[in-house]
């Protein structure tokens, strides 16, 4: 017992999980359960008992077992995998029950019959990245077992494991006679990673097995590949290369290594009558970490419209997840090791923090991106966005000069790549803050024409329309941007713009609701719109509280009542100002009441 009263001890932990359990249940629920029960009774439980293990917990498709010895844990794992391989040899391939197994040794905390701690977590994470039919082992467990067993261990290198602070070296037991993993780890071929973020889309599985429905799963795969290719910062494996993997049972780690990509998108389509269930996963191929997953249940009415809807939703959701993952990866790297793209992603990590010091750091990093590779348009688009953001947020010490620099940077990006939606987007923002509304709208519309799934392209269209005096038209594109990227890191800004569009369109209830949502997302710049909307609604106490909250915020940059809003019509600026001052107690103008 420790001084805290928690019992701790050193133990070997085995974590196992059935591969594709949901698919097996969907194919034959009763048969799968019966075969699992027989496997537990006849093979797994006796192997655990023979090797002196203790079952800590079980789930429908997995179990956690404690051993006093790593050697016992590994011998038990090998016995089970051999038995499974023998059983599967006489069964149809689509009904095979296969296990992933992870083994670790470490310090654990004992809580009654349960065990907790990193020693347990690492075993579970090793199991999650293991290939079907294989056994993955931590470096600590390998050290304990080497020299005591005849099996060959293959060094898989360091892996990042979900929720484990430091990368860990991982070993796999090379498949001996009697059982086999999908691909022997030593047999992998590795291609070098692209300098840019890279992704491959595995052909979506037609889980129902009806060949007549295969066109739909293929269509979604092809549409997602095409849509992802519209992001010029992303390297996407071509459709023909991805489809060579159709029907192969292969781990995302192997797939990523063979094609030289950091991310893998997998999916399945299951049809039942007039309903479809589509499940999609975005996986970091190196660590096996599941970055994003979602399921869609839809009624089949118009197949092509449904295909478009799923594609739009998937691509709109995973693009910010990819960008966030790349930014987090870059921020962990040593600055001297960054290539130009890494430097850009590190800049975006700071940019998305939406603060004055972070914006200044982003500008420095985007300039370094340009220094590292003057032909990479992303460096110029990032610089343009950070420069005009500094002006918009009141952080710039020389707004006129920095807006001009933002325009020049965006134009340079376009000179490098005329078909890059990001470059048109950046130029649109600079032109908006130069109050060149017609040209800004032209560039925003080119952005969405080049990449219809670019959420911030639709945002920009709505933003320009709002400030150009066409607020009613602005609402639809801003709402579209929210549908495309519902978990965007700058969601607060998107909701704030929707609030402003509703306010200028006279929809004060909607404006108040959206502004409050934006403030709750820490976009405090939406507070004046909230105060003005509440004042227009006659909710004076709430309006005054919002006004007081805004005025109490620390001041930096431009005065908080002199918002840098690039309105084409002075009357629109005055409309917001009069509502905001009404929240302070001033009467509304008679014409606006």
C-alpha cells in the first residue's frame, strides 16, 4: 500500500480485441456470439489459466488480462492466436474471428478487482494499433522477454499512442508457424512522406455484400478523393492507386507506409431496405490514432443527392481536423527541423489562437515559410490572412501599410497558383478591408467556385455581402459555412458573423441568439452585436449587462467602440452603433425604434 492508501504493483497486461466485431455482428449476430462464447470456453480461458493469468474485465469484443510475468502473457497470446488461426482455416473468410493483442509491463493501481494506470493504458493502445492477427509489445515488455523465448521480435520503431505523453518504441512478434497476421511487419515497404500533409482514401467497404450496391460505395470514395484534392495544401493519393487496395484486409499503418501518407480515411456503407448507414474514420497511419469518426443514417430518396451530401459533410468535417492535426504536429517539432510546410502549419496553430501575441508570432512564422520556400503559395496566403486579421482585430500599429502588405502577399500567392482557392480567399479578405467590396466579392466567389467544400470560402462570401449592404443575401452563405465545418477552430468567428448579418437584416432575435453563441465560444467581439440586438428587442437589462461586459474587457489596440468594420454604407455602421449605444441607455433614433 502507498501512503495514499492505493495498492500498486508491477504487472504484465494483455489487452485483446476482436477485429471488425460490428461487421461480424451485422452479418450474423447469434452465430458470432455463439462462436465467441465457444472460443472463450475452449481456447482463451484455458490458455489464460494455464499461463496463470487473471481476467480483469471483458467487453462484448475484448478483454483485459493481468499476468505476473511478461513471458506468461506472451505465451498465452501466441497460444490464442495459433488456435484462432487453426479454427479460421475451416471457416469462410468473411466470418473469421481475429484478434489484435497488445502486451505491456508496468506499474498499475489496484481498485478492487479492477486495475488502472499507464501500464494498462499502454497495453490498450498497443492493441488498438496492432494488425489483425498480430501481437504488439512495448519496449519494456520486450526487454523482459528477450532471451527467454524462441520467437522473433520485429522493431517497428517509435509510435505515438493516443493519450500517452511520449512516443514509445513498439515491437511485434514475427508470426511463427501456426498463425499469421495480415502482413508480416518485416515485409512492409515504406515510401517517403510528402512534405505536405498527405492522405489516402481506402475504397469504402460495401458491408452489405450486394454487388449491385457497390457503385454507391465506390462513388462516395471517388467524390471524397476529388473533393480533398481541391485543397492545394494537401497531398492526396489518386483514385486509381487507392482502388488497387479494394478487398484487401490491411491495416491503416501498412496502407500509410506503402503509399507514404500520414493520414488514411476508411469507411463502410451498409444498406438495409431503403436505409443506408455510412461510417467514416480518419486515422493517423503512424500512430493508429483515430482522429475523427462519424456515422450517418440516411433514407434513400435521391442516391446522387445523398452521395453529394455525405461527401460534403465528410470533407467539410475532416479538413479542419487534418489542419489541426498538422498544426499540432508542427508545434511539437524543433524549429530548426521545420520545412516550409511545417513552418506554415506552425503559423496556423498560432493564428487560430486568435490573440494579439499569437497573431504576431504567426506573421513571423509565415515570413519564415516564405524564406524557406518562396515558391510555396501557402506562405503568402498565411501572411496575408494574419496581416489583415491584425487590422480587423485592432492589433495593428500601422493598419494602412499592413493592409497593403496583405493585398500584395495574396497577389503573390495568386501569381504562383491561379487555381488555389486559398489564394483567392486571402486576396478577398485584403480587398474587403481596403473597402473594395465588388472586387472582394469577385474573389470570394472564385474561392467557392474552385472549392465548393471550403467552409471559409462561403464565410467570406457572406462577410463581404454583409459589409456591402446586402445582409439578407449574406445569411445563406454563412449558414452554409457552418454546415461545411461545424467543428471549426474559428467557429466563434463564424457564429459572430452570422449574428451581424441577422442584425443588419433586422432579424434581432436570431442575431441575439447567434451573438450569444459566439460569445460562449469566446468570440467576445460579438458582444456589441449581442448588446445592440437585445436593445432593439427592448430587453434593456440584458442589453445593459452585455454593454457593461464589453466595456469592462481589457483594452488593447483600437478603442472598443471604434470597431474596424469595413462598411460600404455609413448607415449600416450607424445602425449597429446606435443599437450598441442604446444598450448603454441612450434612446434609439425614432426611425430605428
